C-alpha cells in the first residue's frame, strides 16, 4: 500500500485548498445570513450559486466521479483527501457539486442509467442545475434490514405504479430538487435480492407528497431537508426503471460503497476542523490563571483526538485503496469498519471541542453543533453501527474458520 499522493491528486489538493481558503471560508457567514433572511426556510443563498460558478470555471467540479467522461477521473484514493477538505464545512461539498445524495444518484445514473435517463436527469445534475433525493428508508419498518421494505413499484400495463411512504429522504426540501430515486418492492415471488427495483420519479408527479420535513436535533437542515414522503398511485412510464426491474439491491450495493468512503473522509475533515478549533480555544482562553491547554487532562484530550483522527484516516485510505485495486466486494470488511470507526471518532472529538468551548460551543458562533449532528446522524445513515459490526464479525469468523479448517454456520 502506497498512500503517497499522485501528482494529479497533489495538484487537486492544492487547488481545492486554495479555493476553499479564498472563496468558501470567507463566505460561510454570508451564506448563513442569506439563508436566514431569504424566503424562509427553503431558499438557495445567492452566494452558493456564485461559489459554484467559480468552482466550475476553475475546473473543480464533479471531482468524485472516476469516469473522465463525467468527472475528474480520480480514483477513490485520489479523491479521499479532497472529500476530507470539503468535510470541514457543511456547505463546501455543494460548492464543488460533490454533495450527497446527488453524488450517489449521479453514480447510479452513470453506472446503470439508460442513454435517455442520462440525458434527461444526469446531465442537469452534472451541471449543478438541479438537485435530487434518494427514497429508500421507511418509517413503518426497521430499515436497517432493507428486505423489510413495504413500499411498492408494481408494473401494470405500460406503467409502474408506486405506493408507500419513505422518510429521511435527504435533499428533497431543496428548491431545485427535480426528482427522486425510489426503491420499492416489485416482485415478492422473485429471489430475495431480485424483488426490488429502483425507479426515477419526478418531484412533481401526481400522488407524490412531501408530508413534512423531519428535524435533526431540532434543526431542519435547510435548504436541503430530510423529508417524509408519501407515494399514492404515482404513475411513471416503464422506461423510468433504472437498469430494469429487480435490480434494486444490486444498484444499492454499487451506490453505497463509494458513498461510504465519501462520508467517512468528509467526517474526518469535520473532526480535523473541530480539533483545530479546540486547540485554538485551549491556547487563547484562560481559566484559573492558566490557558485551558494547561488545565486538567486537556493535553491528553488533544493528543488522543490527534491519534484517533490519524487512525481513522489510515483505515479509510486503506479501504479506498482496496476499492481501487480489488473492487467494492474485496473491500467489504474495510468499508464496514470505516463506517463504524470514522463517525464514532468524529462524534467524540467534536463533543470534546464543544466542551472546550463551554457555552460558546453550543451556539451558532461556531460550527460545532452542526458538525456534531452530522457525525451522530452518520452512525445511522447507510447502515447503523450494529449492522456493520455484524458484517465485519461474520467475515472475520468465516476467514478464521477457513484457516483453522473448521466447519459450521457463521
């Protein structure tokens, strides 16, 4: 394993870093001000569109896509440090058109979409002209087991009839959200992992209703939002199946692998920013006659945070390297490992940064509460910790049993 940055990656790291320093960080307060004082709560701050236009003009656009026809042509290992840089701020990924869930939806359309689907939906997503959402999780069932899915996408004549309720459909509140990718049950008599399909559904399709935006720790996360959405006899043409009927689970696995790498690198960036703020606070605030850095166990806290971040980063880079060399299946355990390790690490580091800031850490004067909510949410998104731990243990037990020549159910 060689984690040295390729010349191409090093060039992008320098350019992305400079762009963030020159255009994003100085405009974070402007963004929040425009968001709060616009057509509350769902508006697109003009400064975001300005930053996006500059990033696009600078060639810093769609960096996550490894296909040179659609993106920058970076490997997972090359893109990982860029995702980390973007993760230092919750607004930065959209500046480079690298924000979830649009990244995952673009990957799906690049990999599985038809020529017409790419023309109608992928191209405007790539151009940053529209946004999208992903409708998979359901409120009535334990969605950590996706086979529990009750929502349906049933073929009737030359149409697909969609019924059901989804929630945590991130991005559906964005004013520019134009469509969702819906996953539902098509054929319950088919083999277990061939029963479900993914379908493209326009946001204005009759029968699609956004019931509410679901708050996270009391915040609505505008202008993106996490919606609860009902589908009542929504009708779309057969060509809206992505890659045909019954391919839902196959597509989901292809979508989630790279997405988990992106999430983990971004949350490592969030932890880095929290540590940076924690160190600055500990050096500039005085209590009981000493800087906070010299009080209690604060030095240990800072040292432990640095070590935890480095460990999480190395594990994530290993997973990215394996994805590039042996594919998503070959990196299955490592992807699950980082999905547990990185958000837990970030949650702890950000919590300690909040503590070091005292009451200020709970305010909007610092980005810590938003970063903390993101880290805590990520322990559930794309599969809860427990599901990933079970997968890791299953793979480990199987490998150890094979080495020892043991047989039995794992």
